[in-house]
């Protein structure tokens, strides 16, 4: 099962929780908020055989989800989604770039101008122009160069390793590199990585991700655009369950 959230109204912080079943290929339910008690209430409503059938739960790094799953599905393996982990690291890299750019000379600022996507994009996917831009950044800011190279090393671990113990060794080695460099920009990411370490490592067992949930979210965004947004949760839920179901459902049933 995938657990992810999406904003009912952009910029207002009122998230709804979207549950989906990637193996079956459909959206399961939409809950009115992302609080622990709401998710636990929904899980309590599942039949015992349905609970047992949920073997793996993919989620982002939001503690209420983890606590709810541990309480109600103690047998399920929890996997922190790798794309959310990478998004967190890229955010730290962007923060570093902004700080360096703010305090840099005019010459260095000129080199760093327009470099955001060059830094956060997978290096192997850069085109010739973007590679040239990256090469000009490195001598302009050695600190940013180190941050970017560490980001790429981290990404490579997730893209190439399939064994949990080997990945654990590689990530510990990576964390020691970051600590040795004393890079302020990456310290907050180190804290996050350490706090969620074991659940992040579960990705390397079967390489489970929230990719299907992201696909569902993209469909939901399209629904919102077609309707020019939703302010009513029940209407929003109804439309999602109708359009994200492989077979006809009865979306008028309450969420619990």
C-alpha cells in the first residue's frame, strides 16, 4: 500500500491523504487529513484478512503515518520512499546554493546564476549545455562542488545497489564523508537520514517505491485543474475514487 498526501487547496496547507494499491493499480481511499488518528480509524475498519494482505507500506517521512502503521499493521514492512529522501537532499543542496550565491562576489554570482536545475537534476541526464554549465560552477564554488558530488554519490547508491546490508555499509560510509567535510548545508539532511535510517534501508530489499502513488497524484492534479479546484472534500473524494478505480465503486460510502 502506498500512502501519500496532496493539497486540497494549494498554499493553504490543508492536505488530504491518498491511499493506493500499486500491485492492483488503483486508488483505494482518500482521507480528509493526514493525522494519525484518521489513518488509524480507517485501518481499524478493514477486515482482518485485508489487514493481513498488506505486507508493505510505502510512505514519506511523516511520523504520524509510521506510528499509525506500526500500531495497526505491526506485521507490515514500512519503507520510506526513496524519491522523498532524494527530494529532501536536493532541497538541502538548493539551500546551500542560495546561501553561497547570496554571499558571493559578483563574478561568482554570475557563474551560479541559473544553476538550480543543473545541480538537482541527475548528472547522467544533463545535456551538453548543462554539463558545460556544471563544469563552470565547480571552480567558482568548491563548496558547492563537494555538495553536488556527494549528492550524486548518494543517488548512485540508490540506483545501483540491491542488497540491504551492502547499501547500509555504503550509506554509513557516505555519512562519514559528509561529517568529515563539515558541510553546514547537509547537516540537517544527516539528521533526517539517521532518524529514518532503518526504514530507508528497507527500500533495498525489493526496491519498493511510491512511484505509483505519484502517478495517482498526477491524475488527481489533472482532476483539480479540470474542475478549477475543489473546496469540498466529499466532492473531491468522489471524483478521485471514480476516476482512479479499475472497476465501478460505490464512492458514496463514507471513508470509515
